[in-house]
C-alpha cells in the first residue's frame, strides 16, 4: 500500500533544528528561527503564530496550555493552546533547561547540572519551591504520582508540590543520557524503563523500589528512552559502518521479537505504530514499513529474531525524525519542512 502525503509545512530553517510537540489534534513547532506556530494536525493549516526566540530548550503541552523555554532568554512562557495568548511568564536562572508537568506543577532546571530544580504553578506561574543547590538530572518524567529524576547510577522520585524526595533507586549501570531528550519510559503505574550502560534495559518498580535488569542486548544501544509501539519496547542500536537499526523487545523480559537493520544508512529517531506493524525512517528519506511483531513465545533462534526491512518508500530528501500523528498517520521532520503522511 502506497503512503499518501496529507500536507507539508516549510519551516524556513533546518528541520533538525526545530523542536515540536504533537498533542490534542495540534502540532506545535518552532520555525523561522524565532516563531512558535500551532498547526492543525489534520491538514497542516496554521492556527496561531507567536514570537518566542531561538530554538527552545523545551516545549511541552499540558492540557490546554503550551510551555516553552527558548535558548536565548531565561524566561519560561505559558501560552493558551487554543489561541496562542500569552498567559504568564516566569524568570529563570541562566542556562535553565528541562520542563515536566504533573498535577498543576511545572518543574524546570537540572539540565547538565547548571541550575537548581524549581517548581511553578501551571495556573499562574507562581513560584512554589526551588532546590537549595544545582542538581544534575536527565529530563524528569511524571510517574507514580511524582516526578522521576535520574543521573548516573541513581534515580529518585520527588513530590511535585514540595520538592521532597520520596523514593530512590540504585541502578546497576549509568543511565544512557540524552541531554535534553527523554530517558525514562513509563510502562504502567508500577513500572518505568530506561536504558543503562551500552546494552542494558532496566525497569524500576514502585512496589518495593526494586530494579529489574532485562535480558542484555546483543548490539550496543544509543541513549534515550525506549519507544513503545506494536506492544514492544523499541531500542535504537549503534552500528559500525554507517548503518543502523531498531530492535523491538518484550517489555516483560527484554527478549528481542523484531529487528529492523539497515546497512547502508542510519535510521532516524522515532518508531511509529501502523495498522499492520511499525514504520521507521532512514536519514536518506526512505520510510520502512515493517510487519507486526512475532507472536509472544515464538523462538528467536540462535541469532535472534529475523531482520526485517519491509516495504520501502520515499518521504523526503532527508529525514531527521518521525512522530506519530494519530491512527494510521505519521509526521516526518525533513530537511527543511514537516510532512504528514497517511500510512
């Protein structure tokens, strides 16, 4: 089945330099080096367009609000999702980064250890608390009723209203960091996964504060959070010789079930679920649609699951990342534009 292009939005800057967020039938994207734009996810039509500043360190949609932190100004801005109206701004310490929202609380700070984590009220930007000293953490995740932070071989949970630590975990290997990207993947209310070291996936459990190490992976992994699609956890592999791939593993024990391996070109960021499996993209602009996962319990064989490359189609000259855009749809970040496709 041939993919059908739905719309295209020229960004007037390199696609890889644009931060975006998909939520509530809308696409929020930074473009023209200084603007934040809201697009209709169905047809790409612009809803509103506001000045923001240079590339955002963070961009988050929380309910009916949009939070953005530009790189050139230490100011956290909150906009109305429906209209783009500026609701409030909060001054931050220089080089602040990271944004996570939970239960009406906005947490920022801790990026590269430059600043102390600080919390603000989502409703009006009122300061709630600030840590007494700078803390280095990967991008926090909302999980288990708290905010999960991590650095090196330690992860810890904060109460969003007070900043008090309520739980902690000692990891067997350091977290595979992602700088401003996510490292934690919430599996359910009790389990949260992350890549540690070069080949391991660990699962934190809220019950008993246990850390489970899943089956080690055969190939080295890139940093960043595992992605969920087609019932599997997808891990991006680091390969020699310019190629790349993704491996889909069972979220219960880490057993490989699917592998997408490409020798000639690296794969991009992102795995998107389709009605018949998953789709991944290559940096040269090719889209690979891969059939659904093998049945649970199916033998993987001595060399692991079969490598599948699926059906290949071109969706751009260069692709930096792909994102899910709703059932059966995909959003590709290309060389200088966003392009939406029906799968």
